[in-house]
C-alpha cells in the first residue's frame, strides 16, 4: 500500500474545485430532517436521567430528611425518571420517521439529480 499516493490524492481532492452545491443541499436537507428528533431525544434523556438521579438520592437518604416518606417518594420519582428514559427511544424513532417523511420527496428528487450526472 502506497500511503504517499493515497495522501497525495486526498490532498488533491481537497484543493480541487468542486461543483457540489447539490450534495451540500442534500446534506442540509438530511440534517434538517433528523435534527428535531435528535434535539428532543437528548433533552428528554438528560431530564429523565436527572429525575432518576434525584429519586435515587432521595431513596438512599443522600438528600431529604431521611424519613420513610422521602424514601417512598424517592422510589416513585426514580421510577418516573426510568420511565422517561424508557420511552425516549420510541419517541425518537417516531419523530425521526415523521421528519424523514416530511423531507423524503425533496431528498429523493435531489439525490436522483445528483446520481444522474
């Protein structure tokens, strides 16, 4: 394997003039289709993990008064957080599917134009 040749080709491709405005537009459409689902998933996941952590802290008597009521409340809050983490992936899949359906026609049309060149 000639690494010098591979490096030279890579460098030449980097500096060569490109007519990839359609490819860039395709990438932007793809990102626009996926971004809302990704943002929602990260946000919900972080919030659910924090809620589960608060529940664990309450049930292990790290925070709170340490009474039995706080223990039970901690378990309930922890379960709510775990449920939030559990529904996160199905919500992501549904939102991603809707985003892909919304931009499918434009993406397929642009991809067809690029592949016909």
